[in-house]
């Protein structure tokens, strides 16, 4: 297992810990409950994206990186012009996972911590009032917003990136 394998392994281990499990620690450390909610949400979204980036970069064929180096590309040029471009489909797939994780973590944290207004607090208030229809409607609203974001933005970005990547990859191998 190389450097990237160890990195992916470490990130995967951290990702296996439910994001909301970090909330009690963050509540003790943060200056406000709202900051704790933001940080736990960021952790929940950052880990799947970081795993996707590390995995995507590790899947780039070594010969592509070496070819760029032989052609005189700088280290920065190799990373931004070659490695990240070649890893784009994996990165965008990770971004999709991150969006779903952020939505779950944010609503869950808002249910647990009273930060004032938010969808989680709305669901909590509906639960205390035994408004089953309101809970279902609010949860469906969250799901619909995330699904629309995924369908009309993230999937299109991913499809465009995969098409562009295949075209670039084919030009590299021919």
C-alpha cells in the first residue's frame, strides 16, 4: 500500500465514524452551538470528497504523469493540468456523495442542537407536536432539494466531465 493507499485508508476510517458522533466533542470545543453544527456538517461533507480526490488521483496511470514530466510540465502543472483533470470524474462523484452527506448531517445536527431556525428544528418542533404529515413533508422537501441539485447540476457536471475525460484519455492513448 503506497502513500495514496494509506491516505485513502485513513480517510475511509475517519469517514466510517458517523459525522454526528463528532457533535458532542465539537459542542464542548466550539464557542457556540451554531459553529459546532457548521463544523460537523463540514466534516461530514469533506471526508467523502477527500476520499474521492485521493482515490481518483491514485487511479491516474503513472505513464500519464511521467509523460507530462518528460514534456517539461512543472509540478504545479502536473497536479492541476494533468492529475486533477484526469481524476475529475471521481472527484465529481465524490462531490455528489458529499452533498447527500451534508444534507443528512445538517438536518441531524439541527435536530439534536437547538440553533434557532432550520429544517432540523422544524422537524423537531413537528415531532413534539405529533405532526406526522409535517415531518414527512419537511423530510420530503429536503430530499427533493438535494435530488434536484443532484439531477440538474451534479449529474450534468459528472456526465460532462466523464465525456471530456474519455475524449482526453483517448487522445493520450492514441
